[in-house]
C-alpha cells in the first residue's frame, strides 16, 4: 500500500477508496468505516485521497476528514441511489463544512448506460434541491449556486480523474 501511495504522490494522482456501504464487504460495514484510513492520510500528506460513497453511513466522518485534511476529498458516487435523503443531508452539511472544491457531486462505476443516466438524474435533482434550500436560507446567492453546481458536477470530478 505504501509503495502505491508513494507512486501516486510522485505522479500527483488521486487515490480512490471505497468507503462506507459497498458491495462485497461480507456484510461487515465496520470494515469500510473511513476512520480506518486516517493513518494513511496522516502518513501521506502529499497524496490526494478521494473517498467514495460519501462513506455512507459515516458521512459525518467523511466531512470531518475533508475539513481537517487538505488531501482528503469527497466523492458522492452511488450516494444518491443508496439513500437520496441522506445524500441531500450530507451535501448540505458538506457545503457548510467543507470547501466545495473538495466535493464531487456525482459518479458511478456502472457498465450499464441506463443506470448511469438514472443515477445522474437523481443526483441532479438532489443537488438542485440542496442548492435551492441554500438560496432560500440566503446562505448562497443564485450565481454562487450555479457555480457550485458546475464545480461539483463537472470541474471537480474532471480534476480527480
């Protein structure tokens, strides 16, 4: 692992980790708790870590890591289909706690085009709902919300790929 992280650091590429709910973890959810990665974040400050699935149901831990470590980023892949309500709550929290340049609002590992489209549709709706709430609360302006949407749906994921 440390050899791989060293190579990633030299090349300036992101290292992606499945965190939280995922397929094939033998039903041992605790094995995918993002807290288990903390030593890697500490020992490899130059490596950029991308945490998949928002670490669901540990998304508060994921937010804390992204806020605390400059090298930890949030990837909302699968989160919108795992639990749309939790994805909205998490995104709202992320936007309050974490710089939005550290959030990728959508992603997936699908081989089926229809599944990608469906997930993207849910993600866009969720992001629009959260940003509309932020506008209503007057914590962001419409122009800022549009820029955040572009960043989390396009620019940030493009940067981490």
